[in-house]
C-alpha cells in the first residue's frame, strides 16, 4: 500500500511542525529563568539564602528525569560539587542544610540533602555512607575527588 502524494505531504508537514516545536522548546529552555527559582528570598536565615541562591545558580537543565521525559532544572552531582566549593560548606552549616533539606522545592531539598551527606558522611537515615556511595571518600567516583578548584583572587 502506498500513500497518496497529498498524504505524504501532510505527514511530512506534521512531522516537520512537531520537530520544529521540539527544537524551539529545548532551545528556549535557558530562557526559562523562572523554572530555576527556588524562592530563596523566603529563607529567613542569611546563610540559608546564600546557599539556596548558589544552588539555584548551579541547577542544570535536563530534558529527562529518571526514565521519563520531564524537562527542567535539576540538582546534579556537578551542582552539589559547585555549591560545596563556592560556599565553602563547613560543619557550622549543618543546621542550615537540614532546614533546606526540608524545603518544599524538591530540587533545593535534594541538593541540600546531598551537601549534608558530604558534610556528615551519613545518609538521610543516619547510617554511615557505604564505600559504594559517591559520598564516601574511598569511592573511586567520590563527588569531591580532586577537591575544589583553587580560586584566584584578583
């Protein structure tokens, strides 16, 4: 069975239009600044606002989540490392990170929880990180392997 010329043209136009919509959708993702916002200005604590703003800046755009298409900004391993290094996370930040880990925005919550895991060496349930975890320094894929890049003040 062959398609008529008119049907071929229609199919071609529909597929082309769909492809154009997809290209425009993904090309304009960087301009969706609102999707990166985690309402950091609502944080009462100044340090929480700083860390939150850093997380917002370092969220990365991805078109897919875990096994589903869900375009948007996410906290990635790179996000966590960049925030850790930029904010110079220390033990005194643990309380702030625990509060941020309870945030309504799942991206903020996820990043803060990962920062806490790096800081404490424990998972969300309080168990010591396994050597199989990227949060354990003995793991070959340790998140902070190689440390933070040196800053040049100038």
